[in-house]
């Protein structure tokens, strides 16, 4: 399962409103090769479940995750930071053995 923090939830709702996206839109979370640690996260709005997707819902937000990405993301929380070290979404991933300094890539 993937969960969302309250700060990330507020930001997702704000972005959905700005982009005029309806309640059928959720978040597609993915993992792909690349980044300085070997794997990087992907995050986009989506409203369609694809064949083989794992679908979760937390705090009213639907998450779509392909099976390959789910193997790396199980138990992850989507968070949002607006502090001095940078503003943006970040992933709290218990499966990551190492993350890069920017927090956008990881390795297992």
C-alpha cells in the first residue's frame, strides 16, 4: 500500500483544483531506471487503471501503481516539504537502502 501525508494531500488537492481535474483523477506513482542512485520516482495525475495496476486509496486519493514499480514502493508514504531545503513532493520509502542528496532517486 502507498499512503499520503496530510501536507502532501493538501498540495495534491491544490494542484488538482488548479488544473481543473475531477475526483476521478488520482496519482500514478512509478519507478524507472535513472537518477544518481540508480532508480528514480515518477509522479503524475491519471484517471485510468491500466492492466496489471495495483490500485490503492488513502485519504480520498487514489494511487495507480504498475506491478513492477509496486515491488519497490510497498509501504511508501508520499510527503510534501516546503522548508528551507527545498519545496516539493518526496517519498518516504522503507525499501530504499540508499537515497541521493536530492531525494529524487534511490537504490535497494
